């Protein structure tokens, strides 16, 4: 007869939580480099030391959110349930095997009501500074890309609203350059009414606004699928270390949100030499700005999207003497 394994689930064992977490676990690596004393000092003004009920440990609340995002857990409620049964999570928070886990409700309250709005950015800057101090960051080449994050909003609950068109970042500079070029050619300046357009703002446009989360935007994913989402425009170095993030609604174009995240990173790291982006950022304005900053844009090849029966830009040859472009069929146009 087979000697089946006996049920040992009710055996009494004397062991500490630290011995049950693998030595190469990700949470051990994070705990080894993190220092939480500055967080206690940063958040102490938001707690009362001698009045009221004992508050939940602020570092534990922040660690619970960190666990949620590290392991892609959908909600804080689910994160709380996972912590109850996961020994590594308990060890990371500093709890024993039988200790009751702090409820998830104080986490939401702390980030919405108690903690300062910039606490998340402070934590990000602190971690980035530690990476800089250990010479782990190489900002000579940066990579910029956007990732859509599905919003917790029902895509069937929305309303149509008229919103003012947003002026493009380069609108004012474009008008100045056009006016200067017209004066150089001996032409009159255009009126402001003629210059008004998509790049200068003005007018209104119909937008789909969620009733659940008005800050998100309707993102068209494929031909038939639509969903409310946000987009995180992220900049990282060649080692994958995040240097900057700009979060926008999901219906904001990559090229529109580019200026904010590019300026944010280049102001902190002026030594950037190469800027690598995907086709969503391939616009004349972005290429022009990067080149004017004495940096090299690296963009993918995209097929020509114009009409086939029209002249192609590469069919023309530039003549510096006359400041004009000449086609092989002797068609000439000024720059």
C-alpha cells in the first residue's frame, strides 16, 4: 500500500517570518536600499502625537500602494486580501504571521485627505536621487513613450460637452516665424483672425466626458473598441530607470503632451544628447525643438501618407542661392 503524505497543515512550528521569504525576493532587494526615516519626518506634521486615536503607520500605507502597483493588483481591497495570505507581503510591511493587517480604507483616506498632494512625486524624486548617487543613471540617451492605462469608468456612462480648443505649445512661435518670413519676402503681415486655427486655440470642440471620472478621456483602441483611459508619457534612460512622467487624459495626442515631459527631463538632465521616440512623436515641431537644443532626435521611418499623384518632398532639390526648391520637372517653389 502507498505511504501517502500525512496532513501537516495543523502542525505547530516555531519559525520567524524572515526565514520564510526567499533571499533573492524582489521585496528584499527593495527593502535593502530604502530608507523610510525621511518619510516619517516628512509626514509627521499631518499626525497628532498626543491627541486622538492611534493612527495607522504612514509607511505601511505607502508600502501597501507600492505592493499594489508592483504586482498589478487591481484594487486596494484586493491588495489587502493578498497581504493577508502572502508571507512576503507581510514581511515587507513588517507584520508577523498572526498580526491583523491594517484595513485598506485608511490608505485611500490618507492619499486623498491627509497626505500632501506632492507626496508621490517626493517619493519618486527620492528614489531617483538614490539611483543618481549610486551612478546607476545614464541620461545621455533617453527614450520617450506613452502607455494607456484603463480608467475605472463605465464607457457607457458619458455625456457630450462643448470644450474650448486648446492652443498648441508652438502656436505663438509659429505665428512669429510666419510673420518674419512674410516681411523678408516683402509681404504684408496676416491679421490675427487669419492666423486663428488649430495651433492657436479658439473655437470649441465636442468631447466625450465620463460621468464617473471626468478627468479621463475616451481612447479609441482599434476599429470597434473604445474605452476611457489615461496615458502616462514616460521618459527613461537606456537602463530602464524612469526619469520623468507626464499623465494626461487618454484622448490627448502623444505629440501634444511631449513638450511638458521633455522640458521636465532636459531641465534636470541638460547632458541629454539623443532623444529616442516612436512614430507618435514624429512631428516637425518636435524634431525642430530637439535639433535647436543641439540634440539628435531618433525617430522611426514612416511611409509617405500623401496622395500618389502629388509631388513628393524628396523630389525637390534646395538651391541656397535663390532660397528655393526645384523639382526635376523644373517646378520651383520658395521656402
